[in-house]
C-alpha cells in the first residue's frame, strides 16, 4: 500500500475489487461483520452466504483477517474519494472548503455509526491487525488538507509556511470528527456546531495577517 503523493488522484488505495468474485465475498463478509462483528464471524459462514465451500473461499483470501483488511481498505478508499470530491469542488474559497471537508467527514462518520452498530469493533480490529491501512488513511487525509492549505496560500487567504506539517497537525486535531466512537456522545447538530467552532479557531490561525 503506497502513501498518496501530492496529486489528489493518488489518494485512492489499491483496488481490492477488481475480481468480481472477490467483490462478492467482500459484500457478504461486510454484511456479516456489520451484523455479528468480526470475532463471531467465521469463514464457513461467509462461504455459506455465497453458496460456496470454505475451501473455495480460501482461493480468494488467505484468512478472515485478509478479508476484513480488504473491506476496510475499500471503505476507507470510498471515504477518501468522497472527501477528495469536496476538496476539488470549484468556485469556493479555501476557508469554505475546509469547513465543507470537516462537516462532510463528520456527517459521513455519523451515518456509518448509526447504520453499523458493530463499527467500533471493526475499527479496533483493523487498527490492531493492519495499522498500515490506518496510517494510509491518515496520510491520505493529510494530503487532502495540504491541497486546501495550498489553495489558501495561493489565493492569499492563508499564510502557512510549512504546508505538510500543518496539514498533519490539523488532521490530528480533527480526529474527533472522524471516529465513530465519539458519534454517540452528542447529537449530529451538537457535533456540527463543535466542528464549526473548531474550524473557526483553525482559520484564525491560518489567515494571512
């Protein structure tokens, strides 16, 4: 798995779904993981849902850990593509783009947490088994934030000396709005207000003086 470069298009992860059968397996496995969790799901159950033998399933994935890693990569890739579309929306200021980025990330995370009650277990599992995937996601988000900061520098809105380091810091500061674990603590409306306040504070530090 490569770390995305300066080009936003490079933020997409490797395609795990090129093989139609692998894609079907991931769909079936994801339904199982979301309903029963990673621990209580077996390879035999995934195979049964697809009407195939467990032995045939092992032709496509080495084990359950391999499957959950592929599911996570696909989900993270979809998330990055969604955020990249926000970042590349024409006709908006860098400040507006940053706010739109944070709000879209929050709303997407809130929706996932509401629809997938087992998501925290899956996040914990992937973080433990495949931290490289999580590091990839962090790097991809930082690249998108870099693009926003560069836009702000070029338009004269921002004055950021070290764009890469600042983007990494902002990504870390916004983690509360990216993690499903925090979504049940406040209503979406409350969290949106918190996000707006956080972005307003960030903008005061980024603005050109």
